[in-house]
């Protein structure tokens, strides 16, 4: 497999679940970028947002993405990785960016009460739809393939492997 394989997509699309699955199946190294940031900064994502703001968090995403691209085979990113210009431009220059997507009502039900997602917690469906809509074109610009993450892990794996 060509690496790194970088999974992008809106919150709740299953990037972490799929990333772990691919890594286990092919015995590759894996990192969840959000978890990596939390470990490195010794603060939760909501704490980083609250203490320093979203702009600082986006800078940290870029900083740690540059490290992880050179260290891991499979990378699951946070849903808003495309919001930071530096990370977005870095992702545009990667060969294997996979966009996970599925129906918005499925995503909403998965994330609506998740307190670990500062941009989703206690938001209405229409506010999440607006956030989702604002990100779609950026995901599309950086991805070499888009997959429907409401499929089974094995179907997703096979679809991605055929495209590489």
C-alpha cells in the first residue's frame, strides 16, 4: 500500500474506526491526529478550544500533521482539519487522501451530544448542516477518492484498496 493514507471527512463519518481497521488488517502504523494532539499537549480538545481558541487548535493540527505524515502509515484527521489553511494546503499535496462521507442525519445522530466535539456539541441539525456544507468543497478538493462510510468496514477497505 502507498502511504501515508490520510482519512478526512466530517465529524462522525468513522475515520478513526476505519483507520484502525486498515492498520490492523495490513499491519501498518496508525494515528488518530486528535488523540495525538491531546497526548502531546496534555489537554483535551475542548480545553484547547476554550483556553486558546480554534485558531490555535488549527495551528496545532498543522504542526502535528507534519510530524505524523512522516511517522505513520494511516492517519485519521479531525473533521475540521480543512479549516486551517496550512493543514489544508499540506493535504492538497498528499497523494492518498480519502474522504469519508455519509448522510447528514446519520452524522447528526452520531455526534449531536458528544461533548468532546466543540464544533458539534449541543448544535441544532441546521447549524451542523451549515457547518457540513461549508466544508464539503474543501474535502472534495483534497481527496483522491470519496467513499460512503455507511458501508461495512470490509466494503470500505476493498473500495479504497482498489483505488490505490
